[in-house]
C-alpha cells in the first residue's frame, strides 16, 4: 500500500492498523509482531505505557533481623527488590489508589519472610509468602551465600509499583524496529536457509521464520557488506514485548491500553474545564 493510499483510507474513515505475529514463546512471556499502518508516535507511546505504567509487585520494605552473611544489609535489600514476583492485578491495587490511603493493607501489600542458616545458598524459593498466589518467578535466583553458622532472617513487604518509579517495577522489556527492506537487483537477500523473492515491489517470504532472519542484525550487516541496498519502512514496525514473568504479554498489552485510555479521558476532562 502506497502512502497516498494510506492517506485516502484515513480520509474515508476506513483506516485500520494490522498485526501479524511472527514469534511467540510457549510460556507467554515473549511475543514479536509486525505492526502495520500504525503511527510511530503511537507505537512508542504503547512501549512507554508497557514499561513505565503497567504495575507489578516488587519488594519495597525489608526488616532485617539477622544478617551475618558477607553482604551488607543494603545489598540484601537491593537483591530482594529485584526478584520478579507473580502479580495478580485483580487482587492488588496501587497504594496510592487503595482505600487505606497508602498506610498498608491486604489490598495493596503482601507480607513475606525468610529464615536460613548456613552453610549453603539461600534461594528465592525459600521465601515464605502470605499469599499463595504470589510466587518468585525464578525460584533458583540466589539471595545470598551463607557459610557455616552464618544466618539470614528478615521480614519483607511487597507492593504494586510502576516502572517510572523504579526499574524493579518494570513489567517488561519492550522495543521496536522499522521493517528493513533488502534489495539487490530483483532479489531480497537473507541467509541461505531463509530465502525470499522480490516481485512487483513486494517482498514474498517463503518460510515462517524468514521475517526473523530479515530482522537479524548479523544478516543485515552481511547483506550490507555484499552490496545490498537497505531501506526501512516506517509503516511496518517490528514490535517486541519480553515480559520479566510477573504478567503475561497479553496482560501487559491490555493493561497498557486501559491505562492509556484512562489518561486520555482525564486529559479530555481537564481540557473541558479550560
């Protein structure tokens, strides 16, 4: 579709974005898709919403009772804060939006504790969490290594937060690229295993994983060295969502849209007051 045709669709009110998934994981933690006919500003806004606005649980407060490990108390607290925790957005709310007004209750906080004695490595799986639905995503993440007779004991509190407050509350790594178009003569150049054809100014990919090969930076570098002409289509965006595990990519995307809609409504109300 040419730029003129896209403008015509917008004017006629029939303009619609398209999504074509080309890669996703079985655990629902990663997805990659081609986002066609979407403004770059909107794609970047959704990226920001997913990384900065979608809330997840993370440990915020730690009360250390015993720590004779080699790590300072501050290091233990930092490591605990970066443990990804399974999050249920239907159960918990942000402290700022809770009926307790941020003082702390079962709606906005979850308590946990740990008591361990060396020798051995203390893992995230040893956390005793009050809510059985809240669990460390990566149970084998080490918290500390204890030598003989060394001890670690603490109480901790996790709450919802947003990535714009601290990286520990970031729900995912989200990024995008413009779709590359590679042409040399009348052929699109990929690697030997994933060939494609160039016909009538359109790329025809003959394998499901050819898009992944086309987006591979190493392949792009090789084709440049081979003398290929590389252009980028800003109307086709390769969009990647890689969840840390607290939420599925579907939950992240849907909540991001909900938050954005709410912000637009609030903006419209403020404008009407002026």
